[in-house]
C-alpha cells in the first residue's frame, strides 16, 4: 500500500482532474464517505447533535459536504466555521452555498465568545474535525490552535476528515496542538505521517476512502514509502508443498550467545523453527550449548571454541564449515563484545557464501561498514536506534530525528535490507524504498523481542524469500504476534517467549486471509 506525502496527494488530485474527474465530484465523494463512516462507526441517534468544525480549504469543503448528507439523513447538524465564509473559494464556496440553501445551521467561530463556543461543543454528541487538512506546515496557530485545544478538552468522540488538524502528514511530527481523533477518514491513500509515531497515536482508527482514481493518477509520483497491509503480507508467505520435508524448508546456522546470554541464542533459534525453517543449528560456546540441550531439544547444536564464555577467533573455520551446509546465517544475538569478536566477524563476513541476517552484537562488533557494503550475498540487518547510532556515527537523537532519510540512505549505500526497530519499525530496501510496519504494540518493549524478530526473518530467507521480502514480512509477523500476545496477556505481562509462542497465530491470521 502506498504511503503518500501531502505534496504527492495534491499531485494525485490534480492528475485526476486532468484526466477528467471533476474536482467537485471528488469533494462530493469524500464528504459523502465521511458522513457514511460517521454513521457506521459512531451510529448516532437522529436526536443527537453533530458539530462539524470546518476550515476554508478543501478539507473544510469535505466537511460541508458531510454536513449536507448528514442533514439530509435526518441528523441534527451544526457547522462552526474557522474563517469568514468570504474567504471560501472554488468548490468549497459552492458547497457553503449549498449548505445555506439546505438551511443548515452555520456560524463563524470568531463571532463566538470562548465560553459560548465551549457550550456549543458541549451540546454535541459527536465532533467532526475538518479544520486544516493535509496542507498545514508548522504548528497550528492563533484561532485554529485554540479550537484544537478546546476540542481536545471535550469528551465526545471525534472523527477527523483526512487527517487530524495540526498533524504533519509528511513526518508524523507534532509541532503544536493536534486533534486527538477517535477515527480518521482519509482520502484515496494513507498518508505517511498517519503511520509514523507520534502521528499514528492521534489518528485513532483509520478508514481509507476509495476515490476511484484510475491507475494513471499514481504514475509519475515517485512514491518510495509503502506499508504492507494484511492482504499484501499474506501473498508473501512462502509456499508449503504437501510433499515437503525438513530439507525443503531451509537450514539455518545461528551463531549467537555467550555466558549469561544463552536466552538470546535460544529465542532466535526457536523463533526460526516456529517460522517454518526445517532445520536450525546453533553454533555457540559450551554454556549456551548446554542451555540449548536442556531447554530447546529441537535445535541442533555445535560447540565452538570459547574463552570466558565468549567465542574466540578459532571459531571461524568451524563456523564456515557449518555454513557450507546452511542456507542462511543468523549472526549476533547475545554474542557480547570484544576485539576478538570484531576480528571473528570481519573474517566471517569476508568469507561467507550464504545470505546473512545480522542483529545485536553482530552489528556492535562490526568495525567498518565496508564489511557490509562488500558482503557478497543478500544481507538483512536489524538494529535498534542505539545500534544504528553506533553504525552511522550519529547521536541517538540524530538517528531518531533523521530516520526517514537515514534508513533508506543507509540501505542504498550498503546494498542491504535494514529493519530499524521501534514502535513503527522502518524497513529500508537496497533500492531506497521504505516500508513502515503497521503491526506491533507497547507489549513488545521487552528484552529478547529483537532476537525473535531476527529468527523470523532468517527463517523466511531459508524458505526462499529474498532478504527484502523476508524483512518486510518478518517484521509484520513479529508485530502481529506481539499484538496477539498483548491482547491475551495484557501489555504489562508479555515477555519475548510469549511473542515466540504467538507466532503460530500470526501465521494463521495471514493464511486465513484468502480462505
């Protein structure tokens, strides 16, 4: 699914008009859909009043169309206008006149005392936000800011038209007061800032209105931001032929763990098995192998030379020997850090002949980005923002502020697939495309969650997916498993092993999409 910026959405609208779709018809379709979704989502009683807050732009015009339809359907409608109707132009002005002819109650907000405005909002059962739309740059100011803050102080449900007023739809940034919507009815396509935090938290439940744009509308937009929806994710699932055997579904070599960090290795290995891999071999220090033998009998184990519980350089030849039989290497969870590990990982990445997934200490022990750039096979890396800061040399604050450009630039420059983990994980691909993951929740903020993700991605590569597709689908499934765990166990109680345990339900949810 496309994620558009405000500028791309404007270009799409202009292209639709150029192709012969009247602008007034687009507004009519949008406003009618807003009215219909309000009826569907809120199910208001005819006796309940609906207050629609409108601005002077096309977003306000959509609100005026919605007012007409709601009025026609018998609802008590009141329109409060941010600016003087004399400032209305084009089709918004036309729809204002249509509302006048219909006898809809309309009033300028500037003419109301603040207490009178509050009383009018208090009397409403539902509020519709059509104040500012997608065109806002910077913070909402003056009267608009006051109205937004007053609306947020109310307890009634709020439906936002296209985007909550005040939100930057290009970045999801909150630079001033923003409407806190219960629902957002957005036009034609999702906007990037509706999926990124903090913007996502202001949108509530999002409904996308199909404006029946022909495909030509989106040609030439140079869209690079996407999101997998459930239908698209389900189509990426690797096939499971009835005659398949363990060798058919791939062999993974996991190089992970150290003394005191056995759990990271076990979580990544077991999640790979839970995600469909046929065989998973864990190559690790003796303490980790002993833990696997006791708690994870499904894992094949290979003891590697170690010192003080960490792998030594002597492990390299044994790892490469095991990798010769594997389809993908998963490297890093719980390895620890040391100069010897830096040298070991340098040797491995210089010699490896199979795709790799590198996570956690696999990344922390990389001494030069040249190792990633020159890697000869497909590569997926899964850093959290702190690890990304170390890789790039930026501060954590800079990584968080620049991640929308930093992630695709890093993936492109190093020819790899990058999962920059977070509440809204970003998946950047080698050609510069950026996917925002829609799944996941606060329950997943727990130690070991990233180890599970690395295992899922490795398993999907082992089953034949490209690193790009595995990164996108694996992140989606991982987040879905976390959501399911959080729903059943509460967001306070989920641990990484629960995310692993709910992976089967996450897969089932995608398998059932087209059944």
